[in-house]
């Protein structure tokens, strides 16, 4: 078995797809493979599957050492990935820092954006960005619309930011959003009493948005708003933790 | 006489589908030259460790010839050297 096939097998085991024919030594071997190939996250995850005192003393000691290395490196990796762009360019000196800030501004990348988010965008990874995944209970970090990243802390904020983004591009046509409504309920209105008490005024407009919805509905409705204005709704992504 | 390979189901029924026995069969097949899957040096190293753990000294010694020099990093090479020394020590003790 080569590195890639073993990696697949380890992943399947961590995801619970393999339940039979695995002994403690097998897990020890996998942890060693993870250590050798520097798959720190998987190595650390495998540690949880190993029962105490399932190996002899020598192997137990070695395993603890390897596992500690995996955990330490995983933490370091995580820390580096969690660094925001602002923190990263904070280490640069004067001119370089200014240049970096300008470059990020040109690219539409906010200083609060985390390195891992940018890497995800570059690699076109959708796992951390939501497309068909369930957003319920996930904490929001930012949104991406038309390739631009905007910080957001809640699903409601993300939703309002998308609408704000749309209004910035169609300042003369804000009223069109009022056409978006349910069978019996209004989603937007100028009169706050048409909506529930969970409404909020859309920034830079006199229109209120209904916010008494769950995370998935707000995300879907954000996409509908983009569609209504014939903007690229596929580009709307929510970055979650 | 043609000896047919046992199926996974048969092995499971006999209680022989354990990681330990499965890997032993794999090692033996590999040493006979009948193992068709891709193998890298680290896999051979893992098998050597398995042999050390279960005290299959003769299998471990036979596997040692299949690790290419400098295919492991310094730490693992050290560990491998230690394991091979243990194999030789135990083999000579037994003989």
C-alpha cells in the first residue's frame, strides 16, 4: 500500500466507514504514517481511537511521542492558518506593509480574512465554504460575493451585507427587492409593521428585511436577491468555522 | 492441485480476518513475489515493525532487504536500524 491509498484508508476509518479488522497496532502504524508524511491533523485524530495500554510498553512510549508531535504540529498549523491577513502583514516593515495593504485592497481581501479562507478560495475548495451544506449552528466569519470578501459575524449580518452589496450596485433600483415575497408573507417592506419584530432596516435604504428565518433560509434568500438583480448568485458563499 | 485463495467471508467465518493475520498473509505474499499492490518503503518499514511487535523474526529479516537505502528520513532510519539489530539478536538467540 502506498501513501495515497493508506491516506484514503485512514480517512475512511476516521469517518467511521471501516469498523472491522483493525487492531491497536494498525492504528499505531497509521499514526506513524501520518507522522512520516506530516499529516498532522489525521495523526491527532487517530489518537482518539487508540485504547490505553493496548500496546506493549516500548510501543506505547513511542506512540505517545509520535502522537504528541502530531498534536503539537497540528496546533501550530492551525494557529498559522487562523492568522488574519492583518496579523500577517503586521510583521512586515513600513514600505512592504503599505504595499501589502494596497495589494489586498485591490484584490478585495479584507484584513480580517483568515489565511485558510484565502487558501480555500485559491484551491477552489468548497468544504469550508457552504454550498449545499447545512449552515445551522455554524458560526459565520465572512461572506464572499463576486469574489470580494466581507466580514460578517452572524447569518443575519451576512444576509444584510449581501443585500447591501446588491443595493450598492443598483442604487436606483432598490424597490425591485419588494417583489420578492412569499405566498402569504412579505420578506421586505417599507412599513416595519408588515414584518415581524425580528425585522431590520437594510443599511443605506428605507426598506426593512424580515430576519425571522433560519440560517439556511437566509442564505437561500440572499441568493434569490442576487438572482432577482441578475447578479451571479453562485458567487455568494458564506465562510464558516 | 490448485489451491484457491480464501475469500474474505471465509476468513471472517474462521475468525482469521484480523489485522494481525491479514498483514502476515500480505507479508508472506509479498516475500513470495505474489503481492500485486503498490508498496512504498514506508509500508515495508511498517511491516517490519509489525514483525517486531509479534516476534516474527524470520519474516522481519527477510523484509529488511526490500527497503531502499535513504528512502526513510533520519529518525525512521535510526528506528529501522534498531529493529533490524533486534531481529538479528533474537534470531541468533533462538538458533
